[in-house]
C-alpha cells in the first residue's frame, strides 16, 4: 500500500510539475482554467497506473531497482504520455479537455514521471538495512584470552606479512592494541599497505610502525629485513586464497603459497625469529584444489624446520572468513544492493565461517601457545549452508528471498568442494587451554621426503602457465593422500 501511494504521488507530481513548467509556474493560465487541470489529474493518474501495470513495474519493490529495469519504467511512462497524445485526436471539444493536455505537457509529464519513479526506488535502495557480519555467524563469537596475547606481544617486535589483506590488516589492529615495540607491515600491494598504514597512523603511540613493500619469496630481501629487524613474532598471512582463481594459476599458488613460505621460514630460522605462525586453511585437509594443496605443502615445509633452531614454527587452520575480500558476503551484499540475482554455485554447498576479528584473535592466541611443530585447528562451530546464508542476508536487508531478490544456481566452480572438514574430533586433535583451539594429530613426512617434494614443487612452479592443476592433484595421489 505504501508503494501504491508513493507511485501515485510521483505520477501526480509529474503531471502538475509539467503544467507548472509549461505555464510559467502559474503566471500564465491554460485557456480551460486550473480547475480543469486539477480534474484532469485523475485521468493522468489512471493512465500512469495503466502503464505501470502493463509493464509490470508494480511488482518491483522500491529497493530492488537496477539499470536492467529502466526499459520497463520508460515503457510505462511512454505509454501514459502516448495515450494522452492519442486522445487528442479521439476526443474533440470541451468534453475532452480533461484527457488531452498540450503536447509539450504530455511529453514533459512522462519524462518527469520516469525520473520520479526511478528516484523513489533508488532512495529505497539507500534504505537497505545494514547487515552485521556477526548476525550471519549463527553462534556466539569466540572470546580470546587477551591478557596472554598482550603479555606475549607487549614490547616485542612483530612482523606481519600480507598486512594489507583482510586477515593481515585485522592482525595489525589487534597487535598494535597490545603495544609492541615495533610493528612491521609487509605486503606486495602498495595500495593495500598504504591503506592499513594510513588507518593505523596516529594510533601507534610509542610503537614504531614500519611499512615494507616486498615479496615473501624474495630470499635476499627477506634475509636483509629479518636480519635487520630481528622480529620476536612473525605472522605469515600473505597468500593467494581464491580457489577458482588458483585452479587457473596453479604455478602461482605453488610459488607464492608453498615455496615462498618455505623461503621465508628458512630465513626466519637463520635470523632466530622467536615464533613463526603460518595462517593456513581448512582446505588443506585432504586437499583437492590447487590452493588447498599449496597450503598443505606450506604446512609441511614449515613444520619440517621445527626443532632445527630457536624458532618455534606453527600453523593455524581455519575456514572461510565472513566479510573478507573474495568471500561470498561482499558479493552477496553487492548483488542484493543491485536488486539481484544472488548467485550460488550449488544449493548443497556448506562452509565453516568466522568473523575477521574472531579469526585474527584466535590466531594470536594460538601463536602465544606455540612450542614448535603444532598445526592448530580452530573450532568454527557448525557448517553454514551457503543458500541459507544468502537467504538470511536477503531477509536481513528487509527483502524476500526468491521474490524480491531471485536466487540463481550457476554450478560448482573448479577446485571447490561441497563441504569442508575441521578435523577437531578426538581421533584427530586434542584440545588446548582455549575451548575453541585444538592441536591436530597430523603426521609429518620424513625430512628426505619433504626435500624431494620441495625439489618437485620447484620444478612444477618453473613450468609457469604450462602447469595444470591436475598435476598438483597427481602429486597428492603419489603421496598416498598424506598431504
């Protein structure tokens, strides 16, 4: 009903505004008088609604308008104006003055009606209810033992790689709050690094904030940086994480996620870094995608160095992060704002989710517990169906799934699983002092087999665009799926 009155008001306003513009805002008078103009508004309103109904514009909620709907509204406005123009030739004499305004008024009223109707809907889009990411989690956020983390980080030197990314930037915020002596932010993207440094600027207090543009796989660059800064804690968040993208670029997944991690870890060991924490993923469990395989290899390459020096090496696995770049939440939010459709790859797909602050806080908590060689696994609660997530986001926006916002299934993408695993059962992991942090019972390959894998991975990565994702999956099969 609200939509009916709003659209009616827009049609009437367009009608009277067109007369006002044509007759000098009332200083000139139509020969049949303003009372006849006012009476003719009912005819204009009826023709306007006939156009809206004919082109089914009335079915579009004000908050679901998009550019693809423009022809429907233009057609409705043109229909109303065209009918008024046609009536000039049908109705003659004074009896038809209510149905046949001047040609200029009819055309102008149609144009103004189009603008008014579109404006109503775009204003409605601005009124979409904001979606709080925590509302999508389906469980309480995990609490972090902040005192233990602050104690470990206060006065320390901390290096974060991938500091411009979703996880890296949140790690930087939480680490800075612990008041380290020095915070080094490393990223290959100058723009992303500038954004987080600009955000933290003015909040660093006595902490020395050091931005570094560089590649974690550049051995000499990392050697110089680590030898100069001697970080107590290194949080390695830099990685390629988009599964379908890495299926198309498996050599880059291997080079950046696995080999560059090994390079950085070797240099961290040589520089006697206190703790080296690899940010891993649940996709490393029985991996099938190029991204998952590359992260599992990174875990193997890092753990292989545990016990060889003073550095405590560990990895932390968790699943999808709500609201991170490349995740479904920003994409769904943008699709809803555009009026849909919301696209799903498969209605059966499920994922484990965490919020960005939650994941980052638990990473810091796990790193504070590290003794060396652990793969920490985070309890992320129950898996969330992606279709249910999409429907919930639509509902939280004040719209109706499948009616106001259509949901379209596009098909599963290369490298994707229908569901992921956590590996936190009693048979696969043991609980730590934190209720949601587990240590996985995950066997490590002998060092000679790791060395052979390293050599084979270097050969494959050197193939560049000639490397196919199937060859990485064959590498997993050759190892008896121990990866």
